[in-house]
């Protein structure tokens, strides 16, 4: 039986999603496969870039956040997918060895008018390195209702 349903996701709720350490080899493997830009693959190219060092693809950072979201919230929920989002910001470069603290905040929630039994939850996801936010995005999630 799932634990988290639409009714549990009330405006203002902040859900910690744990920490993730940026593994250099995982970061490089992702870049080679999905985002093979020089500053994601080569130390020297990274140093010459605006990032000042070998940096993670923003998509890699977002994928780590997504894994934490599944592990700590939607894996034990009535989640039914997402119709999309409206903001995605990579606010600072991420480097090998960085430790990111991930969380999600419920911005708003309402019942679906067209699909009884579903709620639409507006969510804001963040990944922070210390006090610095490195990733922020806003999206909607569809969650089944208990009633």
C-alpha cells in the first residue's frame, strides 16, 4: 500500500530528498553518452571555460535530483506522471566531489476538474551545495487521491 497521496501534498510542505555526492566517473560517463561538451569531459577544457574546471552537465545534476525524488517521495506514492514544467535553472556549476542536498517544496495543489480522483501538485525542486542553490525547477505532478 502506498503511503503518500494527493491529500498529503499540502502547500508549503518541504520534503528532504537526501544528499548526493557527485562521482567523477559517473559524471564523465553521463557526459560521454548524453552531453559530450568539452568542459564536461576534459579537465583542461573545463579550466579554460567560464566554469573554471571540469563541470557536470546540468542534465546529469537534474537526473541525480530525479533519482532522489523517486527514492524519497514518488516511489511510495500515488504519482501518475507529470504534464511538464515551466522553469529550469542551473544556477552554478557542479564539480566532482560536490555534495548536493536535494529537496522538493509543494507550491500549490488542486483537484483535477477533468479527472476526478487525480490532484495536480505544483512543485519546486532544488539541489543545494551548502547554502548555494545550484539547480532549481518548477513542475507539476499528478497524484491519485485517496477518496
